[in-house]
C-alpha cells in the first residue's frame, strides 16, 4: 500500500514565524501535491511538483513556497505565517503511467495548522 | 478551463436509505478522467474510483455504484442501503491527464441511525 506521511497531525504557530510542513511518500511516485482545505471551499491546490527540483504554482501559491530536493519528500513552507493561513493542509502523491498523469492521487492524513 | 460542480453541500439520510451524490463537470478535452474520493472524519482522502472518458459503462462495487453520462456531463455516485460508516465528505474530481486534479467542493453526507 502507498503511504504518504505528513510530519505533524496538529501544529500551532505564531504570526510571522517560518513554518515547514513535511511530506514523505514511499512508493517512488513522480508527482507530489500540496492542498489546503477550508470549509465551503473544498480542496485548493497550492503547489505541485512533477519531478525532483521541479515545482509549479497551483491556484493559491501566494504566501507559500515549496522544496523538492529528493523524490520522496515535498516540503511546504510558509515564509511568514499569517492568521489567514490557518487551515487543513493535505499532501498527495501519484505515479506517472505511460505518458499521462491520470493515476489516482494518494493522500496523507493532513496537518491541521493554527496560526495565532 | 475545467470545472467540477457538486451542487449538494450537505445531505442527511436515515440508515438503509439509498442516496445519490451528484457531480457535473466541464471540460473541452476529449480525453479526461473522473474520480471520486471519500473523506471520513479522520481526515484522509480515500480513493474510490477512476473513470476515463471512453468508458461509459456504469460500475458497481458492493453498495456503491457510479453512473457516468457524457451526454449530461455527469458522474453520479449512489450508495445503496446507506450505513452510518458512510458518513463522510465525498469529492468528485477531474483531470485531462496533463493538468492537476480539479476538485468539486464536496458533499457532506450524514447517515443517521
């Protein structure tokens, strides 16, 4: 079974802090994704990566950055945390198959981040 | 642009009732893939099914069934004889295969004993 592990289930940080959310997958997947989930808004894509050292902006990248130095690890960074970044953060990974990226994404348990 | 609409925000049913969750999608691609995910209270999204645009055959898996109709751009999900364990948020999603998944906003299903 694919395992996507997020470093923390719950996290509390202060405004202005630099926050790191870590995600590791154990199935050698090429693609990794970071989403945030807010009530009434569903899942919104922050950043994604199709390969090591590659990153692309999703729908709401402002205030965030990412790092993918190794294939299995995809980190989300809040450069200077603000209260409007309080949310549930979900990491996902998926494999390439042939020439397409149409395989199901596998999700971690999520990190519930509170910024005070 | 691709879009997924789940018009039902919340649904409540009594145990053993059948329930259908609606999903309507928009895409200009001729090849695309549709997904359903379940998010129980624990938080992790669980993959349920993937369908490609060339396969309109309906699928049944135990109490779950999916009705894919290209003519109405819909991919509806029916739970037969619902159980309390079916209580969750359900997401429908779409990709062409070269773009990230686009998710609907989800439908929260509550099954009452």
